[in-house]
C-alpha cells in the first residue's frame, strides 16, 4: 500500500472506479511530464450524478460535496493512468465549472470541496492553480465539472 | 498529398481558410512539442457564423454540425501552423463551450460533432481529453466555441 | 529598472500587489518552461472588485477596464513568480470568462482590454492564443476573470 493509498484510507476515502467517458473522447492522456484528465462531472461512488444549479436549489454544502466527488474522480483517472498516485509531482491546474444562477457568487467555496480534498490526499503536491466560474448548465445536469492537468514523474 | 489530406478528401471534407482572429490575439502558438490553438467559433466554409442557443431554438443536430465546423477550423489553424497535419502526434485537449439554456444537458452529444470528426480525420492521434460545458453566450452569437492543445512532432 | 518595468512606467501603469487567492489554491506554479497563473478576477489597484454582468448593466468600456485589471493582476502574479517579467518568452494562452447576459455577443471586445495591455507591456512576447466566453456568473460577482499560461526562460 503506497503512502497515498494509506492517506486515502486514513481519510476514510475510497477511490471510485475511474468513470468511463460519456462520449467519444478519452479520460486521460500522458504527454511528457504532463497528464491531462478530461472534465469529471460530479458523480458519487454509486454512479449517481449530483445534479442541479447553485443559487437555484443546490446549497453551497451540496456543491462542495459535488466538487469533492469530481476530485475523487480526477484521482481515480490519475490512478488508472499512472498506476500509483505517488507519481504525481504536482496538480498544476484545475478548472472548476459550477452550474450557477446568474446571481450566484460563491464559486470559490464550492470548488474548495475539490481543492481541500486534493491537498488532504496529496499534501503539497495537491496544491494547484485554478479557475472557478459559473456556467449556464453542465452535461447530465451535473452541478459541478472539473478538469485537471497534473505534472508527473 | 499527405495521408491525412487523402483522408480528408475521402471523407468529403475540405479545410476552410484558417479564420483570422476577431480581435487582438494570434490564432496559434508553438511551444516545444505543444501547439496551442485559440478558441474557434462555429463558422462554416462560407464564413457564416452558426448562431443561437442549444435548448432555446438550436437543435442537437445543428449543434453537432456547428461543433464539426469548429473542429475543421481547429485543423485549418493546425495546418497553417504546422504545414502538414501529419505532424500532429495527439490532440491533447479540447475545451468545448456550448451556448446553452439553463436546462440543456446534452453538451456531450454536441461536442461529439468535433470529437468524431477529429478521430475520423486523424485516427488514434485524434483521440483527446476534453471538457464540455454550457455557457451563457459566445462571441458573435456563435452556438459553439472550441479551443485545443495539440502534441506535435 | 528592467526594460519592461520602464515600459510599464511609460504607459503610466503600476502593477498591483499580487492578489492573494480567495480560497485554497496557489496563485501560480512553475513547471519546466511553463508558468500557470490562477484565474484573476477584475480587481483594481485599491482592491475593489469590478462587478456585474455584461449586457445587463455593465458597458463594453467598463468590461474592457475590468479585463485590463485582470491582465495587470496576471502580470503581478508573473512578477511574483519570476522576479523579472523579462523572463516571459510568450504569453501562450489566455482564457477570458465574461459574466454575460444570454444575448451578449461582444466578449472579444471586452477581453481585448487584457490582450491590448499585454501586447503594450510585453511587445511580441505578449501576443497570445485565447478563448473568450460568456459565463453565467463569476466569483465575488466579478464581471471578468482571466487565467493564463506563460512560456518562460
């Protein structure tokens, strides 16, 4: 068991199966020392999509939980790509898309659900640059979608 | 005629002129083995923008056709940058922005218009990671905009 | 005083303090010859967020001014990361998110506020690929948010 698998266990977290793409693309690609992971929608360990719109029925706490699942799915893809999460040198970039009402302004709190999890699991390697924006709608009515670029060894 | 030009001809496809940027930026940049291409809005071979909003008047089929034009414009830019599309090792990343009503949820089907075309033209090198999201509006009222990062040789 | 600091002074521009992230992420990361900078919202030199929605109360000119501040904040982060802006070889990519009403279509003019400033300050090194899209809402009710990838030496 790697140090990161142990950390996941200590945190009571279990990586889901790496989700299959919902269309004609691939979940991840390696290019030199970068790993690109496709946008992961908020899908829990049972395969249920967390749906709806922030500022129109979905609370910040529910959005954070959704973002946490996006991050777990990103890690599941990274594990499928790399075999071992300890090959992650750094999470370089997250782009967090939050399905939002026009007057919603707490996207940073929502995407923190993902950011906090990545730092909890990966330590300093989980610290990343990011953008968080409010979009009109997301695939499958998901309330959050996040993509990532990792630096790897 | 390169193998990819031949493939384009077999598919009955013709690359448009690489569209000029609509503002103060450049259409593409090379950096090491990566080619960054600016967001290409849905513009057909006659220069007409495919406009409107998915879920509010534009059908999924029309959106797919728009995404197909975005992909052709991405390839036209890549050809202008590289001279020969066979220098594309892999399409690393697409980000697909779909002008969407708040209740639209079929962004993946729309962006498949681009994904399917890239795989048809480039084969395995056309397989890519991607994100698809629904935005409030796009430049020139385009219904789809897609940007890309390519790995090149 | 570096050539770029001199250019900033000639343009009457002053870099703000590099803004602190509003949540659990880092403002920038270096990876090989790339510098990733987190999404910078429109915040002026006094720390005031430029708020609102294009096409619903915020004018194009106000949006351009907001984008200009995003660009200054991107440069402030780059300076904090690099020490000297002359280490920027090229601005590779901007992604410009504009808080927009569904019928707003002038995103390119808005994001030119950032593009023009980067070219004015950095010259050819400031020329970049970009995407500009209209989003439902942005953090802190900002009217513009822009992230960037730089090529550095």
